[in-house]
C-alpha cells in the first residue's frame, strides 16, 4: 500500500509540474488577450503548483521513510531528490515569485525561476523513475 501511495504522489508531483509548466502556462500566453492577463493567471497557477509540490513531497517523505531505522541507518534512496524538490518549490514561491510579480528585474528573475522550475521537474522525474523501477 505504501509503495502505491508513493508512486501516486510522485506521479502527481511530476505530472502536475509537466502539465502546468510545459503546457498550460505557454497556452495562456498564446491565447489570452494580453501578456499581463496571462502573467497574472500563470502566477496563480504556479502558486497552486508550489503547494501541490509541497504536499506531494510531504506524503513521499512520510511513506518512504522507515520509522524503525536507527541512528546509524543510511538515508532512504532518493531523499536528496525529495529535499531538493521541496526546497526549490519553497524558494520559487517565497523568493522568486514575489520578484516576478513585482516586475523587479523581470528578465533575471524569470530566468532564475524557469531554471529552478526545470530543476524541480528533474528532481520529481528522477524520483518517479527511481520509484517506478521494477524490484529485483
């Protein structure tokens, strides 16, 4: 049961990052009347995505971390991917997004945010890939 819950949470995390960042937001800019309208909607979607990411990572941490591990036990496989993805989501939401919304050095912060979003997507994808491997 824990394995299935983890797989679903990882798939939701990666899939939602993929859908929002690579499909929905580009379509907003292609089809809404002005870039300002598209930007406002994109900001709301990225905020929602940040909270989906946080929720999925917390579920993954709960179901993949062994409670019976002692002080000398090694970290669960993929722990660094989860922590990096969580950190990136929080930094995007509280560090980068406010600067983009305020249009503060927009080109720089948009580039930083896009890079961090891509890194988070890679973390989620790598974790999903690892989790989906057949057990040998």
